C-alpha cells in the first residue's frame, strides 16, 4: 500500500516514519526542508520526502507509482485550506483509493467538504493520541501516553480497511472513537492556550491554583457549548456528570507530566499558534448559539497579546512611544512576556547581556529569551541612549519570578 502524508511537522514525521519502517511505502510532502531531527528519522525509516506534488502526480500518471491508498493531512489547522488548494490544483491523479484523513488538533468548520471537493473520495478526522517529541539525536520520538490508539472518526468500510492497514504498519488504529476524540479536544482546549500564556508544561498547569481554576472555567464553558451544538452533541461523552468529565479531563492533562502542549512548543519555537480551532472555535460556536463564553474569549485575547508582543519585539515594530501591556483578565503563573514601557525600533544586545539574561530570567522564560536572541541577529543598528528593555517573568501563587533589564 502507498500512503501520502502532507505536513512535515512532528505528527506527520511520526506517522510517515512509523508506517514506512514497518513495511509501508510512504511519501512525505513537506513545505520546505525537514528540520534536522525529522530528516534523520525519515531517512532512517525509508520515507521519500518531496516538496511538491508535481513529481508525484507525474509518476502516478506514468504508472511508476501505484495509486495512493490514503492521504494523511498532518498540517496545522491554519494551513488546511492551503493544503486543500494545493491538492485540488494537483488534479485527480492524487485521489486515494480509500480516503483522506485529517490528523490535527481542534475543529474547523467545513473541512470535510473542503477536502472531499479538493481530492475526491471520503474524508474523516483522526484522533491523534498522546504527545510527541523528537529525540535530539534523531533516533526517533518520545511519546507521552504511548499506549493509546489512533482512531478514524468514521465507521465506513473504507476506514475499517485503512485502520487495519495502519495497525499492521505499526500505528494501532481503530474506527469510531467519537467520545475519545471529544475528550482529547477538551484536553487541548482546556490546556493548550493557557500553557502558551503561562509558558508552562502540563505538570505546571495542574499544580498552580490560579491556572487550575482558570482551566476549570474554560472547560465548563466548552462543554456547555459542545453539548448545545447539533454538530457535537451526539459525540460528547454520555452517562458521565459534568464534574466527573472535568476530573477526567484534568487527570488527562496531568498524565502528560513534563510534556509541553503542542501550542506551547510552537510558541517557544517561534511558529504560529493554533487559536481558532481550539478556544476560538468555542467562542465562534458559542456566538452562533447565543451562549456567552467569557473565559474562552479571555484566553483567546490573552494569547493574542502574548503573540503580538513577542512578534513585535522580534520585528522591531514597536514605536519608541510607550507601549504598556494590557492587563490579563485572569492571573498568569509566569507569563514570560514583555513588560516594558518602551521598546526601540532597532536595537543591539551584546552576547554578555544575553548570558546574564539566562541567569536572571529563569528557565520558564528561556524560550522567549531564545526568540529574542534570534530576532537580535536580524537587527542592524546600535542600541544606545534608549529606555531599557525589560523581559519579566511575573509570578502568581507564590512562584518565583525574575526580571532582566537590557541597557
């Protein structure tokens, strides 16, 4: 069987390399060259990496490559429309024998029709369980909660055949699993964006009283909206009280321990963060249903503040006029974002200052410091006689925080 995986991130690389090393023929379409760890894993497993659909289409047309059995879409949700457009432009040669499968967190309205029109044939979302981290030496992955099965959210015969093939090739997969997917979505919606604004792993999220309280409010709003939605109501866990479901979701978050949610990993690496498919989706559906969602709206607003502040610093987009940070509607544990009266348009910070930063700032703010350091390399002008740039790790609930001034 021949499978095409679209998306060269950690989930796409995990899926492609696992299927390939167990005997599958797998092509991995990446937008650009794979990061070092992903390239090592893919090469070792025998994955064929391509950066365009054109050569794949040509080989399919000439018979050099058998018909695809399945396409797995493993991009971030904000790239789904782009992936669908590229597949549509590639033409009907890419239409798979069985199905197209979406492997992503969250919900996007209309995505099933989007891909069925673009590719042809059935589409369904997959529950992607666990958490994935590349090993630094390129030897493979560390998978949190590795015993959980993938699930194709459909009961169609094609999906059952594909699930059997995935299982044979090392990715244990079942069909159905709607309630399990709803629980996973609630875990993601409850934890992911809070982890971004607090720069905290899963253990930190459930250990901090302020963050735990905030997540409880977010969770209860999300459940209220999903249970009222005609699209999601039938897939919500049945025969369980709201309190029981809440404890199941919080226990699920705690089970990830030192693992950072994917949204926080993306932020720490300077990549875009999924917002609209997580808490933004709850806000949108709540608005359609007339259900207030102030806690989910607040976390969406807060994460956009964090992203804007960090991106503005790296691009030098701040004016020299005062740029106070709006206060968050609920407390942060260690928000590790810029707290400064002024940031110059262009500045230069010496390596010595950065070394002092790592000592003063603390581990939780180290990721933002790394992003700052990357941005500094782009700066061309000297920084002198300007207001100091403060990078602060504020604290709540008794946690220690640090603040460094670059002058």
